[in-house]
């Protein structure tokens, strides 16, 4: 059954979720949530103060001991129930995401499916946390190691994947026995509030999950990060903000996970299947309207296939339909804000001023909302800003190369190291290039690398720590060693 905007917005909680209660912010302060397709106000939500943030941390600290002692199977069953509930409410959650973030509805449904999988994956990992037992080399003692919950965790999630970036952090924390305070981005708080309601309904105990929405992120976050009772900080967002948070976390020497910016190279070698490369490029570039840290940012096409690849990519990009994401037939929604749209255009105009050619697009879309035309730039000089800065929009800059060693050097010439994409039929080259690229993830002949069963994360200025996979739960566990004398 179709979900109407009015009924959906009326059903979503808009207050803070602290200690199992939905409460107003101090002084009843609120801020508006906007539809990026029109600029209209969707609704308003509670605008937390520093005191509200600390109340959420108080609740997480209070609940930590009992949650850590809960049976792994009980935690697993709650996560499984949450997975089923999210899947059941796919249409509601997808529509909510589209309204507050802008992505087309079909893509939002895909995010619900992807995000739900983190709950299912970590429901299975909750009962598989283990240590080891061994005999000391001299035989005099026995060595016992055990893994225990890190403790209260502060989670800061971004606006571009309002559901999945929450479940990717909440899932392993719940599985490991950690309580948490979650602060979603102020642009897209509604999806996280709906998710908190689901967790409440499936029976997650009071105080285990607390959600604080605020328009004053740094003001509310810093006291939480500097509080000695907090044990872990996890953040997904820009590298600039991540560096500030790491500095703040150093005061308490917190366990920290940072999933930061990206500048992904997309390399098409001369032996690549061009059909597959174009299809992969569309996925790697246009997922989430290009507003993803994993989005292909720099396209390197071998000179022998560059013209074919670029022209076919331009034809595909030019055929996309822009519009409000809830409408049928829409392929590309708006960018999140006017500032984001204007920032993308600055990069495009800089490239054009340096000699790049816009084969398609190259400008904001006229009319209401924060739309930018899908754009393909050819003959882009590598000193253009679009090759060094994260684009976060539907723009594909293409340059050529002739030598494998040279393109690897150019791909690595970035402070970022999240993901790289490689298209080739030569599997000896696959190994060589994958080993040589300085990135935490490599996609080979595919435009999508994210998978709940795989470790997600980068190197260099793209951050540290891993989310998902077997490694994901370890981010929320401490290793304790016990030496036993005989």
C-alpha cells in the first residue's frame, strides 16, 4: 500500500529518545527538516542542548552493565527481530529517506535492504565472539584471552545514507554488548528517529540506544566526547570534521573509528570489457546521486578505449531523468543543500576553465530544489580541483593514460585512500594493481564494493577502523588477557 507524505510524517517520532522515553529538548527547542527537492519544510524535530546530550550519555552509562551481561543469544534475537521489522517497513523507511535526503525511491528501497542486512549479519556474529586458551611456551602458566564490550559509544552518522550508516554502527555495538548515544545529521534526522522507534518496539532495553537530534552538532558532541565515562567514538563524515573529533577524543584516549572522505579512482584498462566498464561507472558514480564517499571521483581510461568509454558514459548520463525522488521514472534526485549544489558547480567550472570539455551537463538544473545536471567532463587536466577534491555530486571527470605504472602512481596521488575501481580482463594485472593501489577497498570489474559481510574502511586521510564483516564487531570489543599460574 502506498505511503502518503502527510500520514508518514505524522507517524514519525520527532522528539529525543533518551532512556527509553521520547522527550522534548530543553526549553522545547526545535529545528526544521527540509525537502531538498523543493526546499519546503517537512516537519520539525527536537533540537537538543548540551544538557540533553549529557542526559543521553547518562542513560547509556546506566544501562551498560546490564546490557554487557545480557546473553549473546538474547542480543542476537533482538537484532534478528530488528532486521525483520526494518524489512517489513521498507516502503515507509524508503519514502522517509527520499523526502529528507532526496535520493530516488528505488534507490532508497535498496538502502533499506542493505541497511537491514547489518542487523541480520551482526545477529549472527553476536553469538560468535570468542577468545582463546593456550599453554605458555615454558609450560608454567596458561594463557587465557577474552573479549568484552568496549562500553558506552558515541555514534555520529551522516546525511547521505541515513539508515545504513546507522545500522552499520548500531548492529555491531548491540551484538558486542555496548550501549550508545546516536547523533544523526541535522539534515536527515527522521530516518534515525524511525529506526529508534523500531528498536524500542522489538524490545531493546531502555537506555541501550539513545538518539539525540540537534542543529548544534559540535556544541552538543564535544562534552560527550570529553566525558571520561565514554569509551568509544565512531564517526562517518568529512575528513576535516573527523580530524577535529580525533583531537577531542585524544583527551580520554577513546577507541575511535573514522570513516571519512574519499577520492576514488576508476581505472579502465585497454583490455577491459567496455560494456561492463560503462555499467560499473554508472553504479560507482551515480549511486546516491554521487553523494557517497565510495563514489568514483577520478576516471582514468586507457587511450585506446577512452573515446568509446567516455562517449558511451556521456550518453548514459545524459539520458537520466532529474526530479523529486518520490515520482515515477526519476533517476536522479536533488543534492542535499544549495551549498552542496554550488560547490559541485565550482569544481566543474574550474575544470572547464582549465580546458576540460563538458560532453553532457555542466550546470545546475534550473527551477526549484538543489538539482545538478549529470555531467561528464572529457580531457580533464589532472591539476583540476575536480581531481583532487571530493565531488559529492553527479559529475564524472575523465582523463587518459597509456601506462599501468603511471596510472597507479596517479591513482595513489591523493591524500585519500578509501576505495578504487579497476576494470581489466587480465587477472595477473588484477593482483598487481590491487596490491599497488593504496586504498582500503578495491572493486574489480564492479562498481559496488559495499557489502555487510565485508570490512568497509580506508587508509590515509580516509580514516581507520572497519565496519561490517567479521572485523566489524571487533571495533566494539576489548581484548583481556588472563595469565593463570599452575
